[in-house]
C-alpha cells in the first residue's frame, strides 16, 4: 500500500536558520503531494501542495518540489521564525491506490528558538 | 465562509458506551473524510464519502465503527461499545472533489475522545 516517511524530530533550530524536513513516499499510482501544518492548539491546515512531477509548491516562505525520480517532497525554508514552531505532516493522495483519503507521515515537530 | 465544524470538541465516556461524533462540512463540498489522530498511530484515514455514499470504508478499524452522511452534508461517526484504544482525536475534512483528481481537504478542529 501507499506510505509516507518523514523525519519525526523534534527538530530544534534557532531563528533565521535554514530548514529542511525530508519526506519520501511510496505509491501505487501517480499521487498528489501535500504538506499540512498543525500549530499549537489549532487544527490541520494545508501549507502547500504539488500535483505533478517537478511542480514546486510554495507558501509563507516554505517550498517543496515534487521529485518523481527520488519519490521525495522535501520541505524547505530559508529563514525560520519562532512562529513557524508547529508539527508538519507530509501527505499523499493516490486515487489509483483505491482510496481518496490522504496517507500521512508521522509528523515532524519543529521547535524554533529565539 | 464558515469552515468545517465538529461537535462535541471533547467527549469523555466510559468503556462499553456508544458515542456519536458530528461533522458539518464546508457548504458545497461534496467529499467528506474522517481521520483519527492518536499518539501511537499518527493520522489514520477512516472513511470517505462522496455525496451520501461511502465508496471507501477501508480504514474503519473494526465493525464497531460506522458512519453515515445525510443530505450530502452533515456526517456522524458512531463508535459502539467503546474501548480504551479508541481514545484519540477524530478529525473531519471536506473538499470540493472535482471530477478527475484529488482536491485540497480542509480540516475541522477535531473531537477529542477519551474512553475511561
């Protein structure tokens, strides 16, 4: 079946540091890829998405590029802020896998220190 | 407009009791999803509705779990004879789900279920 693997953390960085959260996937078909974020005390929010190979999703200074050859969708940000502290989930949607629900990674807890 | 809403926000119940969790999707969204978020298992997909029908029930963990959707809108997730391992946050999401591909899912705040 489909699966998503991401570093679980916690990942602790200083403000203005460069961020990379790795995400790799396995899928039956040709999935769409997503990053969701869960801020403390809040619900899941879509951060960015990409629906085909070489697409780059971006939002709030975060970027991720759909790499089909390496089955990866790594999340990056050039300069993190304290307000970026949250749990980040990589996810995929694979209609050919037979289900329309999202398959999530375990989540990466990011802590940004001032 | 209003987002996805869920009720109750918290539910504490005793082992063996039945519970009903409610989800109100975003108006006009035809697709509705239930997920479970627990410490041990992360985020798990439970069930998906397109309109009132559920083409995919593959994620329901046991026959104690059931869900329905009426009028293409509100959905209820029912857990019968609750067990302690059912304790989790139950999330609902909805999407426009246009033909031909997946669409962004918008999540509600969740219902935190605690089974004593």
